[in-house]
């Protein structure tokens, strides 16, 4: 039987214990960072040659040339055509919903003119090329393909390049089908830190991209962190998280399964329940004990629940909201009678699920909002992946002759105050009647 950690906000050491529970360093292992740094440098230096060597070493694939790493578009179309109709229907319906939601995020260029004719504004343009990392082999995450590629398409990105490892030559047809539905342009069967390096620096075969998005293991995460600056990245993702705030009136079996839904990702995933009702916490713990043996991934769930889960008692729902803000979870379920009344108290969360019937799993697959979310408390300062991650903004400044007189004088004073006289004189040259 799995023992679930219990915390109580009334205990003197609660804050410190909660901090220890949620603390997580995503890519801090020196051995990992050293290995990744060497791979990045090697691929940057030797290109395709290094890529082929790492594919043989890590993916156990003998590939004659780098060109063989790229899949022909027909492979994606064939994978889609070969799907069971029910699966294809679900995949396409999810894609439609994701696209419809993200259409609302499109940003448009804007400008205005001041009375003297000076134009000010902002031009919004899409990125030229982005890279999508997708876990491969037996792992099949078609939903991640949709969630990463569709916002890029809505944004107007010129080319979407996907990399997916094929260990032992194994590829998921479902992932390839999702790539077809999401209109991915090119797919390369390469993974790990070497794939990130290829996307960041380019090789003779793999084109360099402007931004890399998508989930991966600790080596992929470390590589993304290291190439940031050469390219953009979406985020450094840690283990999956769910925090459920419940008033004690939801079926405890529902809540237990919601906690399991994230715990089954991996042993490091975190599931936390917060409630003012101690008897309800007991009921959920009983549901956990009864339902856990019925799960296909019971060993993984048991490890996650035993090591990183917690049942937290608080004074009331207001304090529950404050605990949620302190944790800043990736997924936050407000399983309460009036979730919209509690919502204004929530400041930090990746995605917020409102009400008893809103299972986190629905958000993962088909509701429409993106499931690529900030983890490890980064929801305090970052947001879900969206169209805005694939658009950039340029400021527009068009000064009229009249405006040059007014703004030039302001710029001159400030520039001379900073000792930057070339700045000052550059502005002064444009002021009519001012001696040079």
C-alpha cells in the first residue's frame, strides 16, 4: 500500500515542508550538462557526420546518409490514411478545436499618427522557421504534435520542421499521422541533444531554425537551455504537475483518478490535493489505495504518489488559493461549487480547470487551449505556449519634419545628459533652424 504524505497549514513548519515538496531542479546534473555540451559542440563542428554517429550510438540505427533521416511526405499521408477511423476522427476533431482556440490569439500590426504627423506603431510578423521536438520510439504523443505545430501554423510560420527519434527504426504511426494533420513541412528521424543541436546550428541536411519547441527528456531539456540565444525556445519543462483544490463535495474516486492522470507520466510527476475537509482527504486516500492497483501504469503511479504527492489540509478555500499561488502549478483544478468565485484569487497557474466536470485530461487532448504549460513554479512569470510564441514584434517610428523639431530637442537634452554627443548631434541635425 502506498503511503501519501499529509501536510497541514496549521503546523508551524508547513511553509518549509511545502517548499521542500515542490522544489525541483530540471537540468542541474553536471554529468548531463557535460555530456550535452560535448554533443552540441560536436554537431556544430561536424554536422551530418556527427549526427549519423550519434544516431548509431543512441538510437541503434545504421543509416547510410543523412538524407535517409528525412521522411518523405507520403509517409505522413500513409500513416494518416492507415489510422482506425475512430482514432483519425478524434485526432482531426482535436486539431480543429486547437486551431479554433488559437485563432483568437493572433496579434495584428497596429499604428497611429500624432497631430504633427509622426507615425508610431508595431509590426507583427511570424517566425521564418521553427523546430518541433517530439519524443519517439514506443512513446506516442500525437497531442503534443498538434499543440506545438498548430499554433505555429496559425501564426503564419513559414516552415515547421519536426525531429523525432526512431530507436531501432521504430516510429509511431500516430505521431506521423498527427504531423500530417498539423501540416508539418519536414520530418527528420533524429532525437536527443543531437537533434536540438542540428535544429539550432543547422547541418548539411537539417536546416537551422529560429525557435525550438516541444517536450523531451533531461538531455533534450539541457540542450534547449544551452542553445538559447542562438535560437529561441519555448520553455524548460520539468515533471508534470497537478494541483486539485476541492471543497470536499466531489466524488473522491474522481479526484484520485485526476491525481493519477499526472502521476502516470513518470516517477517524478507531482500530484497534490488541497482541501479544508480532513474527512474528504481521508476518503481520497482510501480511493487512491483501492484504485491504484487497477491502473496499467501502477508501478509508475505508485512511485510518483509515494515520493512527490501530498494531501494538504487548509483552513478554507481562500487559504487553498494562496497555497495554489505559492506552488504555481502546471495544472490547477478548482473542483468546487463555485469555481468562478474562487478564480479571482488565483494568480499563478499554467492552466485552470473550472468545476467538478472539468477533468485535466480533457485539456490535455481536445478542449482547445494549449497543453504545453509552465512547470516547476515558472507559472509565476510565464504562460502556456501559444500563437504569440511564433510571432515577433517590431516597433515602428516614423518622425515627421515637425515632429523632428519637438522630439529632436528632447532627445538632444537626454543624450547630452548621458554624455553621448553623437546621439545628440544626430537628432539636432534634423531640427530646422538649429545651427550645426
